């Protein structure tokens, strides 16, 4: 029993070490109730044209192989990306953003990639200022990890950078 627990602890320590090397910081504790051998962190905050985008990533680890995952590891991300107002009404933008995200993530060879994109428009009303509009979209995605944790974190960072800085060709 002790050997099995040590092996699980070693796998988790290796995962944590790989993540720290890639993001070059200690993971930020997310206010989530995560399973014991999981890690959650917020690594990306992008500011462009005074608009802020944020993304967080959780890596789940289950010592018992998960057939529905096709792996012992699963990555889950929630990203809120600021966009220009004209993109809110663009019918194809969600599909294009998903293509950008999934193409950049393909460098990590994800298994069972799935997700959603939701475009949002929030307008705050207050006595002092009504210019507090937030136009953004959210990417919620998950995938099973088939390559190294480091490759997946790097691919996730590239994917978020890609959709946060759209270049239309």
C-alpha cells in the first residue's frame, strides 16, 4: 500500500514540477474544490487596448486510468477574452475562435477535446459612469493529456494568446 501511495505522490510531484517550469511561477490557488491530486492555476492575464483577458487551467490527475478520459490526466480551462464590439454580432466568430484555439492546442496532441464558446455583453449602470461595458467571449474547454504536462501547458498558453490577439487573414 505504501509503495502505491509513493508512486502517486511521485507522479503528482512530477506534474507540479513540470507546470512550475513552464509558467515560471507557483500555481495560484484557485477557489475551487479540486480533487486531491489536481492542480489549478491562473497563468495568463493579457491586456490589449485597455481590455483585460484572463484564463485559468486545472489539471486533474486520477491515479486509476480513466477509460472515458483515455488518460490519467485531464485539463480543463476557463478563459474570458475581451473582444471588439463588432465581433459580438459576427456569426462566424465563435467557429473561427474555436478553430484558432483547437489548432494551437493540437501541438500537445489532446485526446477528447471538447468545449463551448459563449459571447457576452455586459453593461454596468451606476451614477458615476455608464461606460463600463464589457464585451467578451468565454472559452470553456477540456481535453485528455496524451503528451507531457509541459507540452499541454505551453499549447494552452499559445491557444489563449492566439484567440486573445486575433489576426484576420
